[in-house]
């Protein structure tokens, strides 16, 4: 009886069930930090002292809504495949529908476009930057019209999808400071976000023998588990280098506390990847995702804190 009652719940509660499964709210800090680090680098680039304002909240909400929209696009794109391989999911069971998600997606687009137009006071740099992000996102939703080829070339699939990250940073930087110049620190931040996203994407698709399926390619099945883990470790090393570089070029040099946090997180990732290689279980694969995610969040947070301290944020 309780199982049937779930279908009659208020739509907001059913969407919350879907979000708990596919877009957990506990991941929100990562999406907020994408805006906050873009905000800090943008203000460094224009040479002004950042101040606490309601526009920071708007930027965080716009960033969050974009990644929610991305999840909705993926739910549409992968619907048939998920019906076959994941029939137990909230969407596949019909507790919510693709139509429900489309309405939610339209709300996300309205927030992003409306917020961009508001900040521009018309059509300007924020809106144009958002249009670039949105066009690339639509192409991703259609898998660039070469979906069959991309699904057979997983590395190119990931690269094509991760290229949206620099565009997102450019949009978020313009939200923070419309018409901000494309400075070198912004380029470094774009690179950091690209490699961070790439490393997480490969990590979550590097699986143990209990999760491998012949019909679903993974990096561990394509390259072999050892090489896939070596690729992740290499990407994490690039991430660490870019984090230190970004702090160095935006401050007088990296503080000891910041360096310790970054190096400890990096070492923790390598240690966990080693555990996964030794025992490639589902539990260790989930731990891989967790430690890489922590490295991303703490890395962005340390960079942001270092820059804001240098700028005298108040």
C-alpha cells in the first residue's frame, strides 16, 4: 500500500525523491563553490575588493540551476537505456515523468536567462556568455549528432562534454562582474575546472568486475583498470598543479596551510585509488568518487579562500 501511495504524493515531494536519487542536494556546495571561485577570480581580474551582496546568492542559485538542468538533459538523453538497465529508478518507475522534468528544466532556463538579462539590464555580456553555455549544452544533449561514434570513443565523449566547463566559468565570471576581461587567472581556472570534471568523470566510470557490463563501456573496460587508475592519478596531479598555480598568481604565494590541505587531499586520493586497485569492489569505487569529490570541493575552497583573503573580502 505504501508503495502505491508514493505515486499520489504531491509533485514537489516526488521531484524531491528523484533529486535524492539523481541530484542529491548535499552536492549543492560544489555547485555554489563554482560560482564563488569564479566570483573571486573575476574580482581579482578587475582589481576590486569584493563585498558581500545579494548578487552572490543569485549567482549561486544560477550555477545550481545549470547543473540541475544538465542532469535533466541527461535524464532525457539516457531514458531508454536507463529503462533497460535501471528500471528501479524513480523516473523509470513512473513516479515522475519526463514531462515533469521538462517543466523543471524550463524553470531552470527561466532563472538563468532571466537572471542574466537582469544583471545585464538588457542583453549584454552575461546573456551572451549564457547563450554559449546553453548552445553547447543543447549539443551535448544531442551528443553532437554523432552519439553512436561518441559512445564507442568514451574519451572523446568525456572531452566533448567537459569542454562546457570553461564556458560555465566564463558565464559565472560575467555574472560576478559583467564585461570582465578574459585574464590569465581566468584561463587557469577554466583549465582547473576542465581537468577536475574530467578526473571525476573517469573516476565514476572506472569500475570493478562486479559492476562491468559488456553493453556499457567504461574506462576500466577500455583501458584496463591499472591504466584507467593511472590516468585518474595523472589528472589529479594536474589538478594539484593548477590549484597551486592559481593561488600563486593571485596572491603573494601559497600559504603553508593551503599547501598542506591540498597535498593531504591529493595523497588521500592516491591512497584510495591504490585500495581500489587492490580490491576493486563497489564500495571502493564509491569511495574513489567520494575522495575525488572532496579533493575538488576542498581544492576550490582553498583557492577561493586564499584569493578572498588577499583581496580583503568584507
